[in-house]
């Protein structure tokens, strides 16, 4: 706290002005980001970058960054580059097997065809599992677990 004193000669009044010496929050700065766009904005503001500069780093247009920061969800294909820019994965990993597979698909920016090819599974079967229309049998859950375990080299530290 910094105090300034002011004396008025005409009436001999004493004024005291107190200014807190705390860093004031920047307007629009997300203290506790929730959406991917809020994570991008927080990182951008922490680094002192412009939207244009972040767009160049991620490989998208400046308007894409603006849209993401204002609530539009990025397309899956951009998630790996966003994660690389942030240095962490901005969405939580569920505990269940199918939820972790969906999380992995999202983090890697994969569509069902790419995931099916990587796992040796039919994309339609994966769609049924991920949408909740069908639950994988125990044997298939074990194969999913094994696949995810083999992919752990990709996984970065969890959300900050």
C-alpha cells in the first residue's frame, strides 16, 4: 500500500490517497480457464503475444484464434498444435476406458477413420463405442487399454 498526502494551503485540509500495490488483473484475462479458447488466451497474454503471432505458431488464421478465444471450439485437426503451443492438454482425461479413448482421439486430433486404422478396428465400431450406443466387451476393452498403454509416450503432463 502506498499513501500520498496532499496539503491544501487555503483551508489546511489533509487528504490521503491510498493505492494498493497489487498487480491489477488485465481485462479479459482468464484466471481459471475452462474452454480451449480461454487456455489459448491465457497463454497468449502470459507470453505477451498478439493473436496474429499465435495464429502463425499454430498455423491458422488470426480470425480462427479470435473465434476460439470467443467460444468456438477448434476443429480436431488443430488440437495437437494447440497442445504443443500450450505445453499441456487443456481438457480432462476421464477414468473409464472408452472415455480415455475419446480423450486420446481428441488430443491427437484424429477422426474415426484415422483412429480405426491405428487400432486395426472398424471406424463404425469405434463410433458405436464412443457414442455410447454399444459398450465394448471385456476382450475389446482390454485391447483398448493395451492400445492406450502403448501410446503413453505421446501423453504430456495433465491440465495445469
